[in-house]
C-alpha cells in the first residue's frame, strides 16, 4: 500500500482503496484514539457521493442516529485523498 503524505482531514474528497473508482466521499469528521495494542488509530466519518452505500454494520453500529446509508465510519488506513478540502468551516 502506498504511503500517504498526510491523513485525511475534514473536507477532503477521498476514495476507499478496497472499492472501485466510483466510491468517492467527503470527510465530515476525523477521530483519533489509542487502540487496544497501544497504537494511535484514526477513523473518518465519510459521506459517500456515489451509488455506493454503507452496510448496516457501519450505519447502525458506528454511526448511530444517521438517517442515511451514505454516511459511515471508515478507518483512515483505507482512505486515499483525491482532493484536499478547502473549507475548514464545515
């Protein structure tokens, strides 16, 4: 897997490295936390702007309260930045 220059941030246009090229989304929020093994991990709340949707696992378990299957959490390891966000006031 290619090394990223930086982690995705709010407002970035991203794609998922395990999905096809039509999987495109906008990062709404990023949360960083310490994993059980002591590593620092990050996850991003992403709004998908394509025909894809998140499975029930990501909607119901990780993004409770969301009223659409287009918003869900993704480990930032699997995100590739297509374009950097220009509006930090989202």
